[in-house]
């Protein structure tokens, strides 16, 4: 059967390259993936499937095998990022300020390829495949959470779910797996520090929110360095500091934005309380006030041990043991976590780098790209993992 899957992956490879180029040229932001969803819908319909729309810009379809068995879900994400592409390639983004800089075009094309392969071989399947193309992975509350609320994991209910993500730290031809805890929860921190503006030459008449905020950025590092158990991985970063004053103007307020990430749900809740306490007490002690809004984001990604090990063994058989690597934990976040909180799931990495071609830039970079050979592997391997999981 593995030879049949590889033959079908080779057969559809050139088509998938064109699909990926089309998607890359026409990126759409989170929850605005109307044309992308239309394209996915029509592509699935063209191969004889009966897709349905969900969550406005999401698409779901079923492939029913020739024999009875469980249901396995496969997932891809559709959205792009608000980044101006700097690559000089024929398939460069045509949408100003929007780019598939996180490889979701590769994910979507690969899942479409897996759908074509599995549909061709459906007579041999012992069970069914649910194809999930979700919107809004890059933006809270996450398209996965909306799809789940609208019933994507019901009627029929999958026994497990599999997802893959591009990984420019791996050469094309390789994939990576990790069992258990893999990716962190991720929350957004929004703080407005309010003081009293004035002339820069007369600071004694003002309550300087810039000074207060500067102290606050440093003080918040206590949350990780002194408040948390050193054995629990956490990160708190402030990435935005807006003080719209001038060389001689102290502004009335400063806006701070950042992220908090961890791998422990109890500590996550405690950390939110520590952030608020430190902010309120420090700002108050320096004569200011503050508004704090912590937006709870995605939970951590947990890869089911048994499912992940079976998937790793399938990958080793498909690609060779030497092309399957063990992944470290990451503090990045993924809304695939909503699926893994609801059922057994595994989220693995697809190598897309090719140093000889200069394809080495990280995701979320204006220069990110992927070796097209990853589409052959991404489509075939996902189909192969699904077929083995049905057994």
C-alpha cells in the first residue's frame, strides 16, 4: 500500500505545486479567507467530494472508505499574516501587506493532496477521513475553537486528529515528532499606564507614565524569574511600548503589549494574578493608575503518546528512520491545541528548508519560503499516517 500512496503523491505533485503557488499569490488575513475557502471548496468538489462551509471561512469534507472503521481527522489552516513579502519569486503575494509567511499555503496544499490520494484509495480504507480546513489560526480566539463550537468534531466524531506544520529548521525530506507536551499556552497582555502629562523640562509637575512603564517592564520579569517554579518553563515578553510624547513632551499615558506563555495550566492562572498585582501596585506607588487586560489565548499543545508513536513509526517507514527526528519543546503557540484538548491528537513538523536554494528563513519572516518538494512529502505522509491510523 505504501507504494500506491507514493505513486499517487508523485502523480499529484505538479498539481499541488500549482495549488500552493496560487494560494501563495492570493493570501488572506485571519477570518477573511473568503476566496481561499472558495478555492478549497471548489478543488475538493472537482475530485468528487462534497465539502461544506463552517465558521464562515472554514471548509469540511468527508472521505468514506470501502470498509467500516473509525473516523480520523486531518487539519490544515488557511490564513496568512499581515506582512509585506520581500521574496522576488514569480508566485509572490499579489495582496499588498499580506503574505503566507507561516506556510499555511503549504499546509492547505498538502491536505488537498492528501485528500486526493485518500479519495483515490478509498476502496482500501477501513473507516473514514474528516478533512478540516480551518480559518484564523493566527488570531484570537483561534479558528479551531470556533470550528469546535460549531460542531466540527461531531457527526461523525473523529477518534483522533493529525496536523502538520512547516519547519524551516529542518531540511526538506525530514519530519519531526514529539510525544507529550510540545507547545506552550499563549496569552496576550495589554496594559495602559496613565499619569499626568506635561513639559519635559518640568517633570516635577507631571506624573511620568514613561518612567513608570519603564520600571514596570523590568518588574514584570519577576513573574518568571522569582514567582514561578524554576522547573516550569515560562516566558513573559513585552513587545510593544507606545509613548506618544515628544522630545519635550511627557505624555498622559503609555500602552504596553506583550505575551505570557507556559506549559502548566495552574501556574498560568497564578501568573495572570501576579502580573495584575505587580502592575497595579507598582504603578500606584509611583502616582499613576493602570488598566490591565489579559486575553487568555490558546492552551498548550499536547501530543498523545500512543498516537504520536504510531505516526512516527508510519513516518519512519514512509521516509526512512534517518529522516525522522525528535523535536524539543517550543514556547510558540498553536490553536491546534484546542483539538488536542478535546481528543487524542498529534502535531508534527514538515521540513521545508533547502540551503542550496537559499530557502532558510524562519516563519513570520518577509523572506520565508518553502522547498516545493515538501508538498510531495506533506501530502503523501499525511495520507499514509491516516491510512495506518484507520487500521
